């Protein structure tokens, strides 16, 4: 199913790795409380896969900026227009 997607937004590392290994663009949402040294404490970082981007929550409990940025990223890499008005 993932290989048929234009892009994926996920909080799950397994889904992120699987999608990226297939070459599907993937936005990985990381909670602020779980930001670890491996994410280098900064917003959008590239993982092992060029098609994967991290979007780290800026403030615990507030996903607005991270989800908006992930949504924009997936629209951009999927080459689609935002016809939903979001």
C-alpha cells in the first residue's frame, strides 16, 4: 500500500523506514518530549533516506506548526495542489 502513496506522514519509525526504503517521500512527526540526541534538537533534518524529513514538535501538546510543515512538505514532494483549502 505504501508504494502506491504519493507521500506519507507518520509518527511511527517502522512506517517511516519502510516508506523511505521504497523511495516514497515521508514526513516523520517527532514529539517534543521524545526529541533525542539523534534528532540533533533542530527542526527539519534529513535521515538516512533522502526522501525522509523530520518535523519536531516545538511545544509539548501543540502539533500545529509541525503538522502544517509536514503537510506542506508532502504536497510539495508529491507535486500536488492543495485543493482542500488547508
